[in-house]
């Protein structure tokens, strides 16, 4: 089945990028035909057919097509010939011919899953989402999880009510997951008149008051429609119906904060952050809402320690830790900021801005061993960024490795362009390094260069 569409389709929707080749190598391949599958055909037919398979295997699709056409000239009846032609034309992105040949197979075998999947790919690569829907509506008979792709396609075709209906069915059958929740929010954000959807959800709650997700979906819709009192009322209904509901607190904490019920808000936050049912992105939003509250109410900062402890065991909380680092950095509490930044970068090592800030904080706090190692790794990732050479050089000087510092600083200064202040910093550190080696003449020379540039800056 189509294994990768789910993630790539979500990337395509959420970031608005142009079409990305989504499913090309993820279709469950039909077994290649062997000689027993060919039936009663001539030796010449067999020779051309297996030549076609050989050429396709080495990506000579044009030659494979020529061999298949020779087979058709000998015997045009076998449907596997058109199946193979469809594959080769698809590989060449000759979509019209791929579609034509795959549809020939479907005339004889309208429920052939492998052909339907290939035809889906033909349409998807051309962004023909309406045609994709027709194919996927047939594929759901083979695997209910194709319904997720169906919801995705309905969204792309702006058939929002149908998309949400499909998601509701999946949630009832399999429970919720992060992908479907994000897709639901994306769909809901496009609905200009939510009244019909609100009515559907209200009816669902009346029919089955114990399904938590219906309450959450209704809260989201009311909040989007600026009906905050109604949203708050639904959240309270949920907690009344299901006092042990963890998901309810994902909505309640924000209402409590806005209502100045701080103790209740903090309690709800802790339940949310501790819950295994709530995804990391939602937990990040909880922290993101709490930190501005702390700016205005610093007397509650002690509660942050308890909240953070609930996150410590989860390695997926890099975004949360980075946000906490920003919070302390703005308050000029460097130790705490560095602590959280170092935890946050573990899952995001190529974040240039965060890496730079960590290394500068390590220098500022005299963590020279860490700064040396970190800046070496940074240079490997960003070999044309002079700031990392500068950090490495400063660290080496402080660690009594002056000769190594001269080498790295002399290399890094070549990458300084139109930045007089940084160039002056490089000359100053090279001068300091030469003084450490006992070469006072060279040291004085570079320090003089630095002083001259500083006067210009």
C-alpha cells in the first residue's frame, strides 16, 4: 500500500510547498511475472517480454516500451502487457499514456489493487485530486487506512464536510492520532461558517456523551468562532461527564488562565503535560501559554520547576526546552537558559541560531571545554561561518592551547566579510594567542591591528 503519502501529504498541506514526488517508491509492488504466468505464448513473445522486464530493471524505460509493443504486435490480449506499459510510462512521467494503459487493465480487472495504486500515483503526480478521490474511494475496500488519504484529498478539493466525516469515522474506529488531529484543525481553520459542523458535533455529544474527542472538536470550533463562553461551557461539560478526562484539561487550563483561576490552571497544565494521551506539540503550546503568564505573574515561577519535571523523561520535548531557554535568556538568567538550550538542541543540532547562542553562553559562563568541542562540531556543519572559528579560538586560548588557537583563528578570519567588529575580534584573539606563546612582537602587531579596526567600527 501507499506507505509515505501520510507524512509527505501532511508536509505538502501544512507548508504550502509545490508538489513533491510523494509515493513513487512506496507502492507495494506486484510480483514480476515469471514464465508460468505468460500462458500459451510464442517463444518470440517470451523473448521480447523478458527483455522488457530486463530493460525496466536497469531503468531503460524507452527500450522496455519498445519490447512490450513488439509483444502487443504478436498478441494484444494479455492485460499484463498494458500493466507493464503503464509502469514504464509512469516512470517516464508520460502520464497520458500511463493512464490509458492502466485503464485498459481495469476494463478487464476493475478491482485490481496494484493497478489502482499505480493509477492513483499517475493522478497525484499531476495534482488531479478529483480523479485521485475516485481511485482512493475504491482502494478503501482493500484497506480502511486509505480513508486517511481520502480525507486529505477531500481537504485539497475543499470538500471540508466530507473530509471531517471521514476523520470522525476513523477516530471512532481507531481512536485519535496526531496526524488526524492536525489535519482536522487544518480543515476546520478553512471552514468559514462553522454552524453546520457545530450542529453535527452537538448531536454526536447528545447521542454518545462519553466520546471525549467530540467535545474537543466542538471546543475548537467555538474558540475559532470567538464563542469563548460556549467553548468554556463545553470544556466544563466534558469534565463533569468524565471527571478523569486528561484531554479535557488541554482545553481547561487556558480558560482557567484567562479567568484568573491560577491554581486550577496550573493543576490542569500538570495533568496535560503528564498525560501519555496528549502529543508533544500540544504540550509545547501549554508551556508557550504559561511563560507569558509568568512574565506578568512572577510569583508563580516556582511552579515552573514542577511543570518542567513532568517533561524531563521525554526526549521529544526539544521545542519546549528551547522555549524555556528563551524565557530565561530574556531574563538574563544565563545558567538556566544554557541548561535548557543544551537540552533543546539534542534533537535539533543543525539550528544555526540556537547553536551560536549556546556556544556564546558557554564562553560567557567559562565552559571552555564544552565550547571547544561544540564549536568544532559547528565548524564541520557550517565551515564558512566565522563566528564558530572565533569561539573555538577563544576556547583554545583559555585551555592553554595557544598554537592551535592561532591556526584556527587564522583560518576563520578568511571567512569574515564586511564585518569590521568581528575582524577586530579575530585580530585581538590572534594577538592574545601569540602573547601566550611568548611571541610578543607578533602579539603586539595583531593587537595594534585590532585597535585600529575598533576605532573604525
